C-alpha cells in the first residue's frame, strides 16, 4: 500500500491530476455554499463595499462625506469596485472570486506540507484544509478573510521554497508579491515585513546572496506599495502606509494619528467601546446569570493570551477587558476542537522536536503563530478570527510530529512487534 502511494507521488502527472480534481471539487462545494447563503440571507454591507462604491465612480482621492478616513486596507475595496463597475453588483462576483481563492487553499497547503514534511503530511494538510469550516464560512462575505486564508500560506510556501532552492530569485519575488498583496488586504500583517525575510538568513548561501535577496524582497515591497502611499498622501497630506490604522504607530515618528474609529487610539473611542460592551454585558448577565468585571492590566494581558489560543468556550463568559460577552454554540465548540484544539498539544511537542532535530527552516515557520499571539495579546485582540489564519501552521507542525512519532515507533523493536514488521539483520 505504502509502495503504491509512493509510486503515485513519483508520477507528477498523477499528482497534478489529483490536485486538479481536489481544486474542482472544492470550487464546486464553495460555490454552492456561497450562492445558497447569498440568495437565502443576502450579504451584510461592510466598509469595504462603501469604499468600493466610491472607487467604482472613479473617486480615489477626494475626501468623502460619511467616512473621510479609510480605516481598512485598500485592495479588497478596489477588487469590489471592479465588480461593481463591470457587473453592476458584487454579490455573485464575490462568491465566484472567494470560491476560486478558497479552492486554492487546500492546494497551497498540500505543497507547503510537501515542502516541509513530506507527501503523507501534505495529503493530511490537504484534507484538513478541504473540510475546515472557516474556509467556507467567509466565502459569501464582503470581507478580507478568504483572501488572507489563501495569501498567507502562499507567502509562507514561497518563502520556504526560496530557502530550499538557495534563494532562487523567482521564488523570492513571488513571496514578496504575495506578501505585499496580503498587507494591502489586511494591514495587520505589515509587522511581518521585517519578520518573514529573516528566513533568508537561514539559507546555506553566501552572505552576498543573502543581502541581495533581502534587497529584492524590500524592493518589490516598496515598488508595489508606493502607488497607494501616494494616494494617501494626496488625501491626508501626510505619509500613511496602507490605512489610517497604521498611523497609531507612525504618528510617533511623523504626522498625526488619524485612526478615529480605533478604540485603541483615542480616549473617547475607548470610552465608547467600553460603554457599548458594558451595555451588552448587562444584557448578557440577565440572560445567562454570568457576572462581569473589569480586569486589571496584568490580568487583561494574561487572559488575552489564553483566550487567543483557546479552542472553545463551552460556557458563556467575557473576554478582552472583562466585559465583552462571548458565547459559542455547541457545534462551534466541537469544530474548534476537531480542526484546531486536538492539534495544540502535538504542536507544542513538535516545537521541541524541531529544536532537537535542528530543523531551522521549519522551526522558523512554526514560531510564527507564537509571535502572532503575542502581538494580539499586546493589542488585546484575542478574537478567534484573528487566530484562524495561523491555524494551518499549528496543524502542519502537529501532523509532522505525529507522523515522525509513529515512524519512530514502527521502526523500534516494540513497534515491529506491534505492526508485525520483520527486522532486517
């Protein structure tokens, strides 16, 4: 059986055929699901659609009456504006667009698994990604999630490939392009512009080649980011990277903080956020009998870290600052364990095993979810949707560790008896 499986993967033609079948099946499933939701429930408007309607009229620069400060990354709104201009509406085009990206996710996971952990883990990653509910959930929505779910592993895949091929120029460029597109979809990943290229330093190549690769990475990023920076300068009269949310940090170096909608940046907005959730907490308490209280600063950070990694909330409770109510359905909790929670212990064991085996490239990728969790702990944003894009790395490390473990057991004396494998003297 194992020999037949190995021969199958040795045939590139068979592998390509298999992946095309998976892609088509995933595409059909996501299309059917998204169109069903679209026609049954419609799509809730979002800020992305608001800006898309402005862009579709050719108005990219002048301030607008309702929201003069763009609080989201631009690219999704630009894509939606094309749909509005060409088709007159974005509902069905969004379903098709997101379904195509969603169908590409299992394929990307397969190649990443193959690159880092071999064929067996690659197939398991594909199966996990094919059925993961969150890769269906956001397909009908005017939201960034599906694009992020596709672009993040794609970036990681080509980062790994570039290092595995002695920093091949094509892979470096693709990785940088994918990453730049990613941050123009979700500006929160801008932090990784200096984290991801550190993987190039692991490559067993000359320092001169590493420096050249770093320059190419940042060069592609700067060139592709410049048009929107120019647009933002014309609108805000200061350098704004991606969206006004980044001015929370850049205002410490230049310009002013333009993030009027972000509760983390303005006292009035913080009070508004707090009052809103306290009102929700009062209703939540009446309904479920669960009291709320405001956490101390240290408790806020500790609970944010725990809540970030938490796979389930079986009981009604509060997160963030102690007064943001949360209650998951039974099915939500079960899915949280099946597709994420059961992998967590093996992810942690896998981290130690990677260190022991000195798998530096894999270890670099494995650490990324930890970095992500610390960022969202600091920002006190321990929401599931901020963790989900990183789940694939947790699952990949866990599957690799379990595969390695069973391989070691099968080769041991006890394992040979258990699996009835004859020892070859």
